[in-house]
C-alpha cells in the first residue's frame, strides 16, 4: 500500500485519491461477487399446474424418484431448480 502525504494536496486532489481507491476496491469486490438467488419452493399443486398434470401424477413421480420431495410436517414442497433440472431432453 502506498503512503500518501496530505500536506501539499488540495481538497479536490484528496477527494480524487479517495474516489480512486474506493473504485478500485469496489471493482475488485465485484469481480468475485456473485449474488445468490433465494430458493423458490413449489407445492404439489404448483408442480401439477406447472406441467398441466394431476396431483396424483406428481405423487407417482415422487415414488418413481423422478422428483425429490421436501417436507415440513404434512406439507410437501419441491425446489423449483430441482424440478426444472429433472426434465430430460427428448431426441426426437
């Protein structure tokens, strides 16, 4: 880190030095910063509506291990990212 003496600096020069240092720090921070999106949870009804199927079909997908259900008490939820990742491409 450089040593700066403020004896011969005008207020404008000092402001410029501080602004430059802050910009450098922000640029370095932004290079490594990746915002994290909050996880979105879907209910069985949401998943059924998403694919236009019945809730029983969603239940069958869970039994067949095609979907990974999460639960709290009697409630069942699915991570949207996992539901979207479970889609398979068709080579048609």
